C-alpha cells in the first residue's frame, strides 16, 4: 500500500555567519589584533611565509604553445597496485581499457596539457632513469604494510637528481578492518611521508578495487589534481635535451643480419617527444643502460597525440569535447589491437583472416586487412585499365602522364553547352581556397577505382574521380567531400546549391545518367537537370563581349587602348587555363590616362606640403643633422602597425616620403620630456623592484625577445638555427647500436635518449664532494669499485678519497669519515659543476639492506691538485758522536739522500733532527744532527708525502643489453672473488701477531762529580751512603736458643698466624656486608627518584589543568563581555 501522505518540504539552509568578509558592510578594522606584539608577530609570520615561497627564478624553456606531455611516473614496490592505478587513470582520461599496459602511454587531459604515464618496475636502474625524467611521481605505498626500503631508495635518488613533484598514494586500506586502526595508520604514514617530502605534501587514499579498477570517484579526484598541477623547471633538465622513447624500430638490412648471424651492430630509430631544451642536429646522445651513440639524423614528425588547444574551434569552447579527449597514444601497449614490438607491427585479430569466419565481428581495421587479400591487381594496373572520361560527350579517355603522374585530358573539342557552363562559372571555380591541403591538386585529377572512397589524406596515390560543380555563391569556402553515396545526392543545408558528379568505369554520358535501373544510386539520377539548374540559378545576363572576344573590357576601354596598350588583353590570354576556367578581370573605371611614362607626374598639392614648417620639423630627427628622439618614441610616431620596410617601398614607388602627423610628433616629444623629468626628480628607490621580481621580469623579457626573433622564420630554418623545439615529436636514427638492445628489448624498462653537452663528451678526472649515506652500514674503502649515477650516465669506477689538510695539501684517506663530507676523485665522463650524483656498491635486487652507498655533488673538472699519501721511511744509527749520528737503512742511494737534504727527522722517543749530507759508504747512509744524543737502540723515521694518481677505470652499466636486466655485474672486490672461487686468503708470516718479549733494561745510576757536590749547598747534595763492604756485629754473632725459648717463639708465630687469618676473614665479611648495603641503598634511591618523578608529573599535570581552567574562564569572560 503506497503512502499517499504529502512529504514535508526540505528545511532551508540557515546562514551560520560564514564568509562575513564577503558580506556588505564588513569592517576589517574591527577584527584587527588588539595587541601590538601579537600584530607584529603575525606580520613577521606572514613575511616569513612569503619568503619560503620564493625560489631562484629559472628560465622555463618549455614552450607555452605546444608543450611536451607531462611525464607522470607510477613508482612503488611490487604488489602495491601500480598497474591497476595506471589502467584506472588511462580509463579515466581516454575511456579505453588496456589489457597489457607497457611503455609510455600518452593521453589528453586538457586543452593545453597532455600526460604520459609510465610504470616503474622494481629495478634500481629503472628507478634511476625514471627519477631523472619524471615531472610528477605518484609514489604508491601499501597502507597495510607501511613504507618499504625501495620507497626510501627512490626518494634518495630523487634528491640527488633534482626533486620533482611527488604525490603519495596509500593503497590496500580495505585490508584494515577497524576504523580506529585505519585512522592511526593514516596519521602515522602521513607524518612519515611529510618527514621525507615536506610538510603538507599531498597524500591520496585508495580504498579498494572494484571490477579491476580503483573507485571512479577517487580516481577522478586524483586526475583533477594532476591536471591542474604546476611544475618548476629543474636545473639539469633545463640545460639538457632528452627524449622518452615510446617506440623503437630496427632499420638494419635483413641480409646483413642473416649473414652475420644476428651479431652485427644495428641501425635503430626511436620515436618520442623532445623535452628539456632544444635538440640540435649532430648532438651526441647517451642511452642509459646502453652507452654513448651517434645520431645519424633527426626528423620532426606529425604529432600522434595532438593538443586540442591548437584547433581554433576547440579554443572557443570552454570545455574540451569528449571526442578530443579520447585520443590515446601507446605504441608498446595493445591499443586497438595494434602493438609495436621491436621492428614489427602486430595486429591482434581474434580469429583468423579468412572469409568464412563469420563468428567474430570484425572491426574497421580488421576488415581492411581482409579486403587487401581480395586485391587482384595493384592500383597502378587498375588505373591503367580504367576508362574514365571527363565529360559524357568526350571522345577519348583520361590517361596518366608518365612524367609527373597526373591525369591528362586528351579531349581537344567539346560541346558548346559544356563550354558555356565552364566559362560562366569561372568565378566559382576560383572561389576555393588554394591553401587548403585537401584541394591543392587540380579538380580534374581523377582515379578509376570506386573501391577507394573517403577524403584526401595526403597520400600520393590517385583519389576517387570526383568533379565539383561550381555554385552561384561567391563566398570563399573549403571543398567538401562526401562520406557516402547518400550524401552525394543531397543538397547542403541553408539552400546553397552544390553538387557532385562521379565518373565510374561503366558511365558513358552525363545525359544518360537518369536512364539507369532502379537499383542505381540516388545521386546518379537527373544529373544534367540539376547541373543546368545550378548554373542558371545566379540569374544574371551573360557577358557576350567576354564570351566572343575573350576580354572583360568595355568597348570604350578597347577604343581608349587602341594606341597599342594591349597588356591587359595579353594578361587575360595568358591566364586562360583551359576551355573551362579562366580568371575574370575587371578594369578600373577611374584610371588616369598618362601621356608620358618616362617623366615623373608631380602633383602641385604634394609639392606644397613640403613647404610646411611643422611637417619638416616632425621628420627632422630622421636625418643626421636633426635632433634625436628616443627610439621607442620615433617608432611609435613614424611607424604604423605595418612593416616599416613595406612603408619605405611604398614611399619609393610614390617618389616622396609620407609625412607624419605633427600632433602625434608633438605628443611623443612631450611624453619623452615627461619621462626625462620623472627620471631626474622622482625617488629611484620607490619604483625599483626587488631582486625576485626583477629577475622574473628579465627572464620574461628575454623569452619574449627570443619568441619575437623567430616569429616570422620558416620552420626548417628555425630548426637549423635552434634545433628541434621541446614538444615536437621526432624520429631519431642511431647507428652502431649493439644488437643485444634489439634482441633483449623489454618495453617494461624505460628507454631514455639523453642529449650530451659538448663538454660532457670528453673524459677526465672529476673531483666531487661525497658523504657516505647514514643508512648504509659499511664504510667505504679507498680504491674499492663504486657505481656512480651522474647526469645521464651510470658507470663503475674506482675513486680515491681525500681530505683538505688545512688548504695545504689533499691528503688521501683510507676510509670515508663518519658523518662528514670528504673529497673523491675518479676517472670518468666530465660533468658540469654542481651536478648531483648518487653511488651504489651493487645494483642487484637481492642485495640486503639499503643499497645507496653515498651521495654528493660535482665540484671541479681536471683540477690541478695532487692527492698525496703519507709515507714513513725508517733507519737506524750505526755511529753516534754526541748530537751527530750516522744513519743507514733509510735510503738506497746517495741520489735519494740529496733529494731529502734538509728534511726533518725524529726518533721514536721524540728527539728531532735534520738530514745533513750523504756519506760515501755504505750506499744510502747520511749524516744527521739531533737536539740531543741518540742511542743505538733508537729508530729514526722520516715523514714524507707520496703523490697518488686515480686509476683510469670506466665501466658503463649496460643493463639494457642483458636478458636479465636486474643482474648486471661489474668489477668485484678481491674478497668477493676469493669467496666465489673458494680461495683462501694468503697468509704472510711476517704479518702475523706474535708475543713480544722485551728484556728489562738496566740504567746506570746518576753520578754527580765531587767538585760539583762540593759547590752545591747541603740541601742539594746527594745523600748517598756507601755500600757496607764487611759484615756487621749483628751479622757476625751467633744466637743459640734454649728449648723453652724455642717453644715460646713457635707459639708466638702460631698466634700471629691465627690472628692474621682471623683479620683476613673478618675483612672479607665486612666487604660482603658493605656490598649488600650499597645494593640496598641503590635500590632505595631508585625507588625514591621514581616517586619524586611521579610527584613532579602530578604537580605539573595539576598546574597545567589549573592554568587551562583559568585561561578558559578568562576566555569565557571575554566572550561574555563581547556579547554584552
């Protein structure tokens, strides 16, 4: 039973007072802070916030007219949902579902923006390449698991190579069932994400998967945010050109591949959009993962995914039409059943190309492939056998000229009616736009095959034989082509008379067109009547003078030109094209009759103008003797919007200079004087911009100047001067490409073509500032191989670490310091200073832990500084004379001693000395002086510095040439080689640690001479007793005890022993009790400190609550007073 009661109307929304500032009568001063300190703090905060937004202005080399597609990289660990997000975004923009999404995928997102989506697989090489070219990174994070090591590695790679915009996306949130846990997880992940990127970084949440895609509402929010995002130019990309290849073809001759067994170098073409800066011809490029290659040629192609904003019709519309949005360019994916793979194009047709297969519905492309199988002859043979006549009454057929491939009319004489119709409608024939590419060829050009229908697509083959009948309309319009037979028979809207006549092989006469069968097409019926009605619809009288005498001149004009001026008649005859078309000429009615053409015809009025003083003053500044006007004023005054060169040419033709309006010249002069006055008397600081705005204006002026410089230049000439502009779709041909790139090509790995600057093509020693990453567990050792990613290149080299020793020398380090930068020097390709880089010990995915070893920046190239290593030379004395000693075993020859003469030496005990001169024997011995007398047991050493040169080792990472691209191996460490080969480490006997046994040294006693003792005071004299030479009385006497005395002595000894033992046991007991007491005191102190801590916490908690209550009470009182 239905409820017939009327529903209550919805309650009206109440205005809650939001947006008071938009209401009328809002007083801003009423809400100003009352406290001056608070106002100052708020103003300082606003200034600091504005300052954080400022950055160093960079020139944006991306053109505004046709910018290249924005590269959106989808990055994340495996199993996080990258492919699902890619398919969902492509579905959102292009309404197409991809079954196998591989390689770059370009879609249209707006009138002035295209997006190129690319998925980054879980490979460190791919992460490095994507981090160098991505404009926007969609960083996917598994919300149910958290951050993974690959995410942090990719973020550190971005920090080294220029940080693009990053948007975080949390997935798998549907696996968290509890709402509280979900909120806590989102909060924790957002906090960590903001720590890695910046506070306020955008983070999206994707709840679950529906029908293999993410929810449309969430994808819509993400796509809207992507479509309006702005991007800053990055320094490295702003100075380098690069192309993300979306298609690859192998042009190597098949015979060469067959004869070489597939192991020859290939000639490869790559396709893609130019990005970064202009790509000049002859530039050497680097393919990351392949190596440096030479460019054979670069050619600009038509844009496969054009911008809708270039269409003037689309520019007028506020919203992009759905038809323009459906454009999708993904050559490596299976879009529309067509996929590009290496050097082949695969057409995926369900079923087989057989005529009997009617089970599967064929599309347009599949049907075209099947129709190609029915072709029994080529197009040339069909045209040669065809019998096409221009008119039904023609006596001969049209043939193809062998010289230029155009159709030639062999008819010499036609009927009079056809001639009349062609002559009358001459104006209509020239009304077509000659610049239109579809109507560029002659209208008489026809072809015989009725199978090939449709508009002209720019191909060189012959078109469908059509003839457009001219209409009475004199407006200029484009040629229209019929979509079907029914369109040919119908008249266009608006009542404009237009028609088409189609000549087929079976058609013989126009007059017999309406005598066909009933099955004949509707457009073939009554062609002659319609053609006559079209030609007679203009309703004007025929010009019999033009028809008979072949001229458009009136009889009076013919009589006037009877004296021999027949140039116009000759021009009209020359412009006759054929029997049907000619250009209709009209003579000027008010033309003057010139008597003598050799003299200049001067007008009196023009001569009088030169006597006007104001006019002469207005042009005086144009001469050397005249006063100068500012350049901009003179241009504003003397030149109109037209080109000044054209004005000069016109004036030369007239014979005089065109005068300038005196009022305009006077106004320009006053304006110049006003500017001069303002510049002298106004405050120069008031009109001066700050540094940021000044730099931005300077960059904008330079860009406008560059744009104006090439505005009227031809496209080819502009390409020769500045190269291919960013945004152009180009075809790059590379030579000497390794065959492994084609054989092991995988579209899942990005293929980047990076342009090299002239300085980056040479090799040398590069000095960098490097710091070991704090998450890398091991310390980097000197001369250990390291994989460095700098610029476009990835290569393995052997660096030498050093440290600046008080700006005196570069001292070599054996290991990188902890938590501190140091210098590194290695041999490799030269990079520009301030270029960031990151280093790895291994690129293998199975390596445990954090794989980024170090990060840094390039400092100098081929700097003339030597890295020195500390070396100690040791020797021993073999003769000692007070402070002089002869040293040996330090040098091997007298020549080495000469080199180190004057060098400082020292002993282990700290006695300093100096090398004096070499001795004749033995070789390498020298004389040295010391501060004090040295001993024969002393070791003398010399501390010197030895120059170290880095090894010339450069091994590029060629991961794209491998079948398994994730397992590239370079030079291994010695320990790794021994471990892999099972070789034991060789043991040096002299290097083993042994127990050192040193004999106790005996020193002679201090002897003070007697004379010196005599002169010393008594307190300073040595109190030494001479040793007793003979025995004393106590030593000489013998003591004999009685038996009772012996018993007493023994008893005393026993008592002493017992007492001693008792004292020892009592001391041990006392120590144990003392330890127990200390433990008890420690425990009590800990409990006491805990209680005091709890008391402090409780007190602070109570104090905080009390302060909060008092603040709330104060706030409440203020609000009550404000309401009153």
